[in-house]
C-alpha cells in the first residue's frame, strides 16, 4: 500500500493552494510575495505530515535533472577508471549525478547507447570512442543536436565537438628521441590499430622523431596488435623471429606487460633484458616491473575533471561555450626519462 503524502494533502492541511506549497518547497515564497504567516503555515503542514517531494518528477518537469552520462570503452582499464574518477569527483562537487555506460570496445553497442540516451534523464554526455569505431560519428552528431556532448581521449575526426586529449603526438616523438639518444639502431615498435586517434598520433610522433633525428642505419620493425585476443600470439611471433632489437617503444601498457612476461619467461628468447624500453604506462606499479621500463604517464584523472568541467559549464551557461571551441584541450603527459 502506498502511504506517501501528496502535495494536495499538504495544501489542504495548511489551507493554502498547491502552488503556495510548491513555492515554499523550492524557496521562492518570499519572491512570490507570500506572507511570513502563510509560509509558516505551509512549512508546519509539510513537517507535520512528513511530506517528501518527488525530486525526480520536479526535475523532469523543469528539464533539469542534474544528471550526466559517461560512455567508457573498457571499465576494467585503470586508465579509464581514473578518468571516470575525475569525472565523478568534479560532478559530485557540482551536485551532479553520473550514469556510466560501457561500450565494451564495440561500435554497435556504442551506437545503441547513444540512441538510448535520447530517452533518458541525462542532460549531457561525455564519451570516448570504442576501438571498433572507425570514425563512424553519425550517432554522435545526432545526439549532439539534442544535448551537449564532450569527446575525451579517443576522438572522432570530422565532428565539431569539444575534445580533451593527452599530448599523444609529443609523447610518441619524445619516445623516439629517447631511444635514439640510447644509440638504438634496431627498434621494435609495438603499436595498436592506427584507425584509433590516440594510437595514430603516437605512431606519427614516433615516426617523425626517427625521420628527423635518426639516420639510414636506424631500422624500425612494426608489430601491430589490433585486439587483445590476438596480441599475445603476435608478440610471441615477433620475439621468435630473427629480428634482434636493441630498443622498444610500446603504445599500450597491456601489450608492454605481455612483452615483459615473454622476455622473462623460461627461454627469454635470448633478448638482452637491459635494452631501453619506453611505454605508455599508467598503472602505479611501474617500479616493480622486470625488465625496467621508461614510462610515459598520462594524467587521466585531470582529463576526466577537465572534460566534466567543460560539459557542466555548458549546462550551467558558464565559461566558454562548447560551440565556440575550435581546438582540443591537451593534457600534457609526464615522463620517466
């Protein structure tokens, strides 16, 4: 049985209109020139009957739900977990709630989530593209006509959306520069599908450094991992080849861990474990790794905070409007070298 007190019952108890009770509840009684005596009668009736307003219904009527949606490609990723923590921390500070969706690196699921968001209480969306999204942005563009959308980390080209990214190109360049200072001539480049923006930029930055600072004696052997299911076999095949590399640049921490495990395995593939290895690596256990690596550390918490602040500023009509932003906001990386 539902014993919830209605606003009509409160109004009847106080001897005032439903509108008066509503004004008292939202704190606009004085602005509506309601007398102190009437406000007290209304408040006494609210307290006596224990009336609790249906905030969800009020928000739906006003169109303000103070709720945002976040679409994450992989919730098991430490990097994306820290982005989400940054988003949630900032949203909580601004009294917003966060609904989290996982695309599971599947573009079809990503599209389904975007379609569903047109029927939810979310006022705006923060998202990072799934690894399966080959610049398919129609579903994103459609939603952005209905509500504000901010794209972080993995961005989709051709969409006029505010973007928050790491300095992936510069990080790739610095990785190449470092390996050349260590006199590396046979470099293993452990890459990921370059249709994904972040991996494309890391690749381009690294290649630019080799082109500008290297010479014709520097050889780069590229090993591309397109999905987690195949990566271990791909890396093992590379190690079993006759390529004797003297330096490594890895674009992805998951594949770096797989490489290190292979290097310290029973046969070790005859690899010199003191060779310089540079990798994007965001886990806090970097100092425990064997062999040791030089880490490129992104700042995912800060990225989440910044992306969330852009979205909430738009919703609250503060700061620079999203439609006026022409360039991505770049969060610099930190380096162990």
